[in-house]
């Protein structure tokens, strides 16, 4: 091999000049968010969001079914059912139950007593004559209700007394064996 070729020295090598060339920018492509399907895997957060959306649609559809847009017109036709408010007082040897029942007659009230509960059923309102069909408008209705109250102690069902006065029903329920109470002083 011939050694005629000399390797150039670093000083002898011509320098290359660099020219700056602007590169074309490639547009960034934003990938669309995949909708979850039965076949695609979903992230936990999107799964919960889809779950919430489904129940929100269900709730809205259910409310539209129960409460239509013209609910105020429908509601004015439905009669209001009165359920009496009840107070239960402990008088030591007996309980006193008071229920507000305006418009009720004694004959329209039924009271059923068990050892540990009392049930009050009432019926009040206007009763229409079936033979007379000349009504133009019938808005008054007959109302019934049933209310049961649990008692903390057993009562003697033979000693129950009831009285209706000025729209307030008062029922006296005698306890079977009143529990003893004792006051304790703090030292």
C-alpha cells in the first residue's frame, strides 16, 4: 500500500459554513377524547361521570313523568288530605295523646289500641248522593287517614278513655306498670 496520501492537519482542513434553515412546523394534532363504550376501557373518573350523567337523566325523566310542566293545574284538582298532628305526653302513670282533628265527628273516628301502640283512623268530608246527577262541579271530597303511634311502655288496653272536644281528640292511656324513677345527686 502506498502511503502517498497524507492526512491533512487540522489547520489545513477547510471549515464548513453553517447556514440556518427554518424548518416547517408540523401542526399539532389534538386527538379527540374517546367516548366510553362497552368495548373501550375507560378511566375511573370518566366512568363515574358517565354513571352520574345516567342517573341525572333518569331522575329528570322520572320527575317529568311525576310532575309535568303543567303541574300547578293538575295539583289544583287533587284534594288535600289532612293527617292530624299528634302530641304524646308522659304524665307518670299514664300517657295523654292529643290529636288535632278539626271537622271530624265522633262517629267518624276509630281508635284501636294494642299493648304498645295506638292507631287512629278517621273519615271526614262531604258524601255525595249517587242518585242526584245534576252537579255542575264536584270539588269537595271525602277524606280518610290512618295514623299509628308507637308507645314507649305497655299500656292497659281496658282503661283507655277518649274525648273529642273543639276539634282536638284526647286519649288517656293508663300504663300497665309505670317504671320507677329516682333522682341521683351529683357529688
